[in-house]
C-alpha cells in the first residue's frame, strides 16, 4: 500500500520534540483517585509525573493524615519522581499538609526540597497562596471530612491569617472520590454565608473541576478547591498559568 504525502504535515525537524515539555512531579496519597482531574488544569506543554505514598489500612481521619505526612516517605517519593527531573514537585494532599499547621506545611516543602525538588509546594500552601492572590481573608470551608479533620483545617487557616466564617462537612472517612457533584454542590451552599468572601472546598480526592464555575455563578463569589489550588500553585512556581473555563482564581491571576 502506498500512502499519499500530505503537504500540511510539518517536517520532523520542525516538530518541538520531547525536550520542549515541562514536567511537574506530583506526590499524592496512596488512595488518590483523581489524577485525571489535575490534568484538566494543565496548559499545553506541561506533563504530570505521579507517584504515591505507601498504603495504610485505616479510615480517613487524623491518624491517616499523620501517616501520609511522614517526611521520610514523602522524601522517598520525591526522589523517585526526580528521576524525570521535574521543574516543580507538588504534594497533592490537603489533610496531609495542614495536619501540623502552617509551619508543618512549610516544613513539608522544605523536606521535599532537601530530597531534590528544585521547587516544592503543598496543597495547603497553595490554598494560602490562592487566598492571597485573590486578596480575600474571610473564608467559608466545605469538606467531605469527619469533624476532627475539618476543625484542624479551620485552625490551619486561622494560623495563616484567615478568618473562617463557617464550615460544613460530610462526615465521611472513606470513598471520598465517589461523592457525586450534586452532593458537593449542596455542601457548598450550606457552607456559604453572606460575609464569606470565598469558599474553599477541601480534599484532593473530592471531584470539583466541573462544578467550580457553576457554583461561582450561582453564589456570586469565588469557589476554590483543593486540586485547583494544587495545580495553580505548582504551575505558578514554573511561570505557567492553569487553564479552566470561567474560574475566578484563574481569571484573577491571568498574566
């Protein structure tokens, strides 16, 4: 069989080649089910390299958050992903990065840098970066967590100089990635208050990409989420911008 030559194809010498891509290393908990969601914020030319922390047979709660924030295990994961030489490494876990407060989140990033990450950020640090970029301090919090974890998140935000005006949780300790959008939207509505400037939806294992713009339109204020701030902050560290339709955080920080 003879194929006809298509003159619209670029010459191989004109193709960008694999070296043109920029990589982000992503360290996430063993039960992370939403790799595909983080990909949706990526601009052309950015690649995600995932690795996971070790498995623990326990429910989502304070004890698990302690386990998955172990510096040694996270450093081992960073060393693994550094074989690809990413420009940035992100720890994609909210509870594992807020469990020891603001200083604990910063220490996690320092541990990642000590393991070879050229730049590092955690989800909880990304949250504070996003709130600062929006210029907002009065936060409503929506989580899928048990009350003990939701309370620890509110303490983290207050340590970070933010005011938590309300918080609502679903009280779940497993299968968080299975929560339907309708349940999450109702949770966000319950968390909202007139004096809240912004709503934060926690947990990198909670699907949120497709509901952000819709809830912002309905409530008239920014709705930021764990995976969104993780992707956004990692991209900012490498001088790139996240992509997403009509999302207030992305629009406010374009350019």
